[in-house]
C-alpha cells in the first residue's frame, strides 16, 4: 500500500502545494477578534477537504472560542487507531515591514514556501491530510483507523480543545496520537521530538493613579506603572539568567546521562546558532549549562511585550494610569504549572513598589512532558523516517510547549508521536516564516509509511 500511495503523492506534489497556498491565504489569527470570520473560513476549508478525500463524520465543532474540526474513519478492523492532531490558527504577522513578501500571500523562493503558518502549523496539517488522501487513492481504504482533531486556539492557549477532550474523550478514543508540529534538528536529518517544556503564560497589569496624568504637574509625586513594571521585571532574573523566584528550582528533573551523551553527538555548531539562528552578538543564559541543555531541559522566564502610556509618534508627556507586561515561564519535568504560578504570584506581590496595585492574568498553562522511546509507536515512526531519509533517526527535546500532549496522556491514556518536518531557521512566530518544500513532500511520505507500518 505505501508504495502506490507514495507514487500517487509524488504525482500530485504540485497540486498539494497549490492547495496548501489556498489555506495559507486565510489570515486565521486566533488572538485577534477581527479575524474571527477568517477562523471559521479556515475551519470550513479543512473540514470540506476531509470530506472530499473520504473521511467520515466530519464536523466543525462550535465552541466558546474558535471551532474545532473533527472527523474519523474507523473501518480497519483489528488495527490500531491513530489520533491525528494539528492546528489551523496562526500567530499575528507583525512586524509587517520585515516581511519580504506579504505574509498571507504564499510565495516560493529557493525551494521554500513563505507565509504566516507555512510550517506552524498549516503546512504540517495539510501534509497529514495529503498522506491520508494518498492512502485512500492507493487502496480505497486506510491501513489503520484514524480520528482527526484540528484546533483553532493552539496559539492562544487551547481552552476549547482542552474542554472537548475532557468532556468527549470517547470520541477521541485511540491508541496513539500523531502530532506534526515540531522540526528536524538539521536539514535532511530525521528527527523525533521526545520532550517538551511546560508553560505558564501570564500578563501582569500594574495600576497607579486613577487616570493618566500630566508629567509636568504630577511627575515626582504620582506613581508610574511603567517604572514599576521595569523594577518588578528586573528582579525576576539575575544577570546570569537564573530565575529569582523563591522555590522555583525546588522540583525539576535533569536529563538522563544517555540523553546528554546523545545531544553531544548532534551536529550542533554554537557559533552558527548564534550568528544564523539567533542573530546576536552573544548568547545569554546560564553559562554552566550547554546551549541545548538550557533551551531544552532548563526552565526559563521571558518577557514578551510591555504596553502602557503613549506609544504613538511625537511627544505626549503623560504618566500612565496603568501598564502591562506579558511574562511566560517554560517548565521542565517535575515542575507543576500550578505550583510555579503560586510561587510567581507570591513573589511578585512581595516586590511591588509603593503606590502600585498589580493583578495577574493567566493566558495558558501546560505541563512538561517526556515521551519514552521504548514503545512500538516510536519504533514505527523511527522506521518510517529511516525509509524516507535513508538515515538513522535522532531523538531531541524541544524548548517549546504543546500542552495537548500531556492532556492526551492523562485524559486519553495514549502516548504521542511528535514527528515534525520544520527546520530551525523556519522563523516560526517571526517575519518570513517558511516551510522547506522538499520537507513538505517528505513529511507526506513519512506519514504514509508510519500509518502503513502500524497497519502491519
């Protein structure tokens, strides 16, 4: 089955890519209310494509937030059931002036497809659908049972999917989840991600006076929330990158010696990473830990944005009544998001400057997860990647977070296979996001092989 399915995929590569471009033209930015209709449009496009290729019981599930897309095909008696997950929402495209081509007009350059969502995650979602289409075209059926759940809130916390999994776990009953939302460690190097950091994403609001004030009349007497946030943030980490929250490091698990030794053998050039991927004059953080260790297996705290006062062109001498800062913490195994949030809140309240009141809004939380490589599904994925890339697969962790992986484990009692095909320089969440087009095609082949191997 896999040979004829891959033959079909190769014959239809150009069509598959043009179809992906249609999805990428929809600005399905989940965090911006003005794109709500675009979210519906993207969900319906995906649902219609699932129906067209032969998936059954396809439904656009309305939620309090953005829609979910569900479908299934359950006619492979005695075979495993694979839960296929991806997300169709994307990050905002700004700053727009840094894009070399419009973010929602997919553009091919140097074997790359440039667009917001190209690799995160519309390209990889479409890759999964095209693998299923190729399998249907080869035999008129699939080698395994499949359920599909695609969400529109991954970039904003995933509350709708979290609730759906809690309340409708029977609709998602499966043996394993396939998630294509990660990357290869290096070009043409088959990679399976077996660890993700957890997440606590907060927004701190600081309030001072009852209203904005003229700095000439009130400067020197009125509290300034922007200064207060600067003072608070400066006390969250020391100059060596160590987080200052009391008890923050009380419970965390280090990687195994086998993992550390495996990471040392990866083709990682720190200077290339600094210059090409980061683009900075120096790398920061905890110098006692190698770069891969501190980006994959050490907890972090970062500030993502601050707002308050007057930010337009020209001058306006105002002391703002309020200001805000978005702050997140990435967590590693043994750290509990609720415990970390409590410690963060307690510490924050202890360092608030006089005259300032603060409140903390939680945008999202997720537990860290490490996937065992000693299971049949990881072995099947390893074999599938080996057949496509003709190389041995490497195992890595990711510094990012996919909270649904832990929920699939806890609520559905299933492991996840994190088999993604992005590249480290794909500019995820940044201007000029891209998907290397050969990886799009190899991803389709890899999913075909994976499902076929499981069916055996």
